[in-house]
C-alpha cells in the first residue's frame, strides 16, 4: 500500500530543533571544552617543534595537524579519539529519549512521517559536528598563523578540506551507530554503553584481533617464503580494514602526508623509477583513499538504514 | 456523516489480540467515550485511527480519509492528546508549541497568533516562558490540550485525559473538553475512569478484551444491562418492597431494611412517594443516574456467568 505525502515534510523543523538543542545543551558544552583544550594543547606543542623547521617543509600546516610530541598526541590523533565520542554523545538518546519523555507519540501525531524525525536527528547531529569541526579547524589554523607567521597554501587547504570531509564521514558512522542503538535499546544508558563498547572494541581490541585472525586464517606463513608472508600481511590489512578506525586512519595518512604513495605493502619492483619522498598531487592522494572514503560513507549509510528499518517497525507506544 | 468509521478493524501482536473486529461509528460533533480497563485495546484503536500503527486487517476512515494511506492529511486534521503526554522539559511552554507549529508548517505570524490564543484559552499564558519541567501534571495536560487546539482540529482524540489528575483538575479538564464540543469539534476520548467521563460523553463504547462489548448512550446501556434506566433511592418504612415491585415500569427492587433501591424505566418518584406516604413515612427520595461502573460490572458478571 502506497502512502501519500512527502516523507520529508517537517524534516527541517526537526533538524533546526535538534541542532538548537545540541548547540545549547550542556552535553555539547562539556565536549567542546574537552576537545578545545586537548586540541589547543596538541597544536601548541606542534608549533613549538615546527618553529625550528619553518621554511624547510612545504606543507607546514599539514605538519601542524599531524605532529605529535610526547606525551601529547597530534591534533588528528586527538580528533580520531574524540570524534566518535562526540558523535555517540549526540545520538545515543535520540529516539529512546523521546520514548522516555513521552514526546514521541505527540510529535508523530503531527503531520510528519517517522522518516523526517530520524533523518532530521541524524542530519542535526552531523550539522553540529560540522560546526564543531570547522570551528576547531579554523582555530587551529589561526593559531598556526599566529605562531608560525606563514600563510597556508591552497593545496594545504584543499587537503585539509578533504581531511574534514573524511572526519565527517567517520563521525557519520558513529552517529549512525549511536542512533541505531538508541532505536534498539529502550534505556539511553544501555545504548550509550553499547555504543562505547563498540568503539572500545574497534579502538583497542580490533588491532590485536586482526593479527590473530590473519595467522589463524592463513596458518602456513613460512618464514622462508616471502610470498606467503606477503599474503599474510595483505590478509591482516584486509581484515583490519573492516574497522572504521583503520579506514579513517588510512585516509588521514594519505591526505595529510602527500609523500604517502601506498597504504599497503609494496614490492621493490613497484618502486622502480619512483623518486622517493616527492609529494603526490592532491588528486592522486584522493584517488588513493577513495575506497576508504567510500567505505566509511557506505558504513554510515548502512547503519542508518538499519536504524531506519527498525524504527519504522517499532510501536509508537512506550 | 460519520467522522470516524471502522470496519472489522483488527490488530494482533503475534498471537495476542489487541483489538478484534471493531466496528465503530462516531458522528460529527459528538463526544464519544471509548471506555474499558487497561489493556483492553483503547490506545491501540486510537493509534490505528491516526495511522501510527498498522491494522492487521479491516479498515478505518477518519474524515473520509484512510489513515494508512494518507496519514499526513489525517494527522493535519486530527488533534491527539496521548496518555502520559510528554513535553521537552528543557524548553518553555511557548517553545514547545512553537516546535509543533513548525512541524505543522504554519507560517510565523499565524503560528504566534495561534499559540497566544490557545495558551490564553488554557490559562497558561502567564507561565508561557517557564520551563515545562517545572509544570504540574495538570498544567502539562492543559498544555497538551493547547497543542491539540493549535491544529484547529475537526476531531480531537484524547487518550486517558483525566488520568493522574486530582479531582478538581479532572473536573476542570472535563469542562475544557465540553468547550470543544460547543465549538463543533468531534471528541473521541478513552478512559478507564468510567464515572469521571460518563457525564460528558454523548455515547460510549465499552471495551472488553479487545472487543467492543456495548455501544450506546449511558441511559440506553443502563436500560439494556441493568433493566432500568433510572435508579431511585427511597428511605421509608420497612416492608414496602412488594408494593414498589407492583408498580408499572419497575424493573427491580433491592431492599435493605428501610432503604430501597428501585430500578425503573422511567422516573417513578411521584408514585413511589405516594405509596411510601400511604403506608408509613417517607424519609428520603432521590434519583440517581445509573453509573457506568455498575453497567460495566454487571455486564461482565453476566458475561462471566454465561461462559
């Protein structure tokens, strides 16, 4: 049976309401303060290191984002740590919170479809994270201008733009996951814990498991047979790419370091005629991580779709 | 024209039957009460009328529209007050309603005018900037009704509107519902507090285990189930039971010493008074409207006996 009327009716009403909630909410303030402090610390130490080498590096601002100095990780290191947390914090009580407050049936009795509610919430989360990321990034670049005294180049900004895009796709994955859990679990605390559990799994245990899985799947890695070793390395890489964290990390490596030419093992014969250390043009770097970006995007879409299907079949009454 | 019409409407959750073969007609401008205990299928029926739950079989028409096919049109014309209505506690009353007007797609000026109108009408204008988290249950309920009116609905569906209200607040709220009827809004309300809503309902439908057991006016149901539409309490000398019973139109007489409970098909107070005075002394005489609670209790006693 076909239903009539657009599923997008009311989408923007939901979007702006949720976005306003996020931006004015205490939860977001805490996150902002946390991210801002750590990012500033990372960038500050980065500039301290970079000051000595200004003028030697053509991609100063990309270095600014990626330079780590003990004990602090780099700016991107902080981001890849905090972005999933922020995304989860924004969405873990999106749907079950409406149930708990008794607002869901009231909102859905207005002339909108459920599609608009769920998609509006997702977009609002993404919008909030975009605002956050953009503000943070501009702050960092501004701080760089201040301390380094060198204006950024067009290519650097273009790379930074793709970096932001990749970060957004990565955030989208965690946002969609948290949204899915908020549909699946009636208790917001359960949903938050489950989402954080998944994040911990991919951040801590998955790297350990990939190696184990690769050797378990391919037992005959012969130390005297380079080909079997290559096969095993490739398999481990393939398995590790099932994790959004790996995909994101690889995207960042290639986008922010123009000298990176390959994301996997490479044979010496493949390097014939290559001038090592020369930067790739932006288009080639983007081409290199295109599968990773597509993978992140697809994962976000998949998770959102799952949440959407479950939500559509759910009863309105609590 | 029937504003709400259902034919063979059925909803099953797995093997559990929530609503079975519901045939209901609600006429324009009437207050119809869906009554019954918790879990008897009232809320499920309401959700199906709004297109928020898909019926297993059967069909429903609200204002001539199919809620499954055209839910947006139905929901634009039908106001719904859920039971345990909730609002965003961190927003003010005004902001909560503003969100609703955005969802309704009302233009800015129109929205503001309507919000002011409904808040004033519900007596909430003074607290419009207060956060809803600080509202009492009664205030929330009134805010819910304000939201229903925001739509300028043709039909208002109210689920357990008086649940959790203190008697005074409940009475006030029922007055507000009467106001809707005066405006020509058709009201469908559900409740398990039979005595509270029986006064304002033109007709009622009694639900029992997913089926609509009885439909009609309270008087007609009393007539049908209790055997008399009028219940007269007489306090007089003892021993008048048979004389009362002999009167035409008397259904049943229950005597307890000098207290009599007479169920009759019409108002027999003059006749009863005459008999009482002739044969002794009359101490008290009062007409009590039959209560739905009794109708309900009696009906299901009979059902249980028959089974």
